[in-house]
C-alpha cells in the first residue's frame, strides 16, 4: 500500500501533511520539513509518495521513497 506526504509552503513556514491520518506538522524552514518527511517515509511500510508544493499550491517536485522497513534494512 502506498502512502502520501505533502510538503507545503505557507506564509510563515512550511508544513508536512500526512494524508493517511490528516495530521499536519509545522516547521520554520523547508529543510526541517524535508528532513521530517524523509524520516516519516523511512518509517513507513511500503512506498511513500512525497510531493512539494509552493505558496500558490503548485506542485514543484515529487518522488517515491521506498521505506527502510519495506527493503528489510
């Protein structure tokens, strides 16, 4: 099963949305948000799709990350 994380820019910072639970985490920098998204993806079971959106909600980047649990690490 595939999961989805969304990294989004907003006025005042960045957010990571976990689509499976609806939880939203807030950060002051994009680097912090990316680090947390990578950490969450590594803990997930199976493939995780990560999307990055700008302030205007335009999709700027996306990739799939196979988790460490899925690969047996």
